[in-house]
């Protein structure tokens, strides 16, 4: 009599390791921030919601090469396909019409957000020439923080050929917090190197 073999169950995929900074936030930073900021409710603890990377096209909005290079930069450093952004209104002084393409952007959340922040803080920013820290005044009224970079070559993911057409980019850290000081406290926990205040 032929022996029937029981089909093997497919092996379960091992869960992907959580991003380093995400794990630290959950296990350590959130608790420390609640104590240091004297917050009664854990829901009041500041947290990072998303990071938006964008590149403005300006006068280069019709330059196909520039757009290709900028798109490649965002794709390489984030692992996501950028989306185009368009003008919401017409501004005569800037010769801008409603619906004109004005830039490209990528929005990072979850694991990818924390992984990008880790690389930005610990690899990219230290590569900047004459870097003395990011400006603490770059917070808006809601506690969100912006960093502007003039040259994409500081990202190690890019080859020399991919940086010959130079362009800048902006990273906006969208933070759920009650005030600017709380947003800064959160970023300091993650290791954001703020510029030392001059006395």
C-alpha cells in the first residue's frame, strides 16, 4: 500500500526586526519623556508621525534631466517612488499658474520613517562640511521641524554620477506634540544634533 505523505506546512516568515529608533522610543524614550516633561497622560508624550521629503523644482520644472535626477535621489534614499506636487493657486509675481508642477515629494511613516531618521542623524549630517548642528529655530508653531540640505551628495546611497546635477532637498519632521519644546525634546532623544546656543 502506497504511503501517503502529509504536506508540510509552509514556514512562517520571521517578523522583520523593528527599526532601532522605533524600538528605543517604545521601550525607553517615551517613558523618559513623560517624566522629564512632567506629563500626566502617556498620550501627551510627543511622537513622530511622519517625515516628508520634498524637492522644489522652481525654474527647473521643465528640465527633464533635473526632474529625473531629483526623482532618482528621493527613490534611492527612501525606497519609495516620489509623487509630483502642483501649485494650488496662481501667483503672478512668480509666473506661477494654478496646476503647474512645482516639486516632488515622498512621505515616510512607520519603520521606513525611523530607519531614514537614523541614517540622516548618524550618517548624513556628520558628512556635512563645517557642520555645527541643526538650527533650533527651524520649528514651526505646531512643533514640526524642518531641515534643508543644499547638496544631495551627502547621502551615501547615491553614486558620483547621480550627484553631478546638484540639487537641494528639505526634510520635514511632523511631530504630534503640545509645544515646540516638546518637539525638540523628542528629537534630542533620537540624537538630533542641535546647534549650541552662543552665550
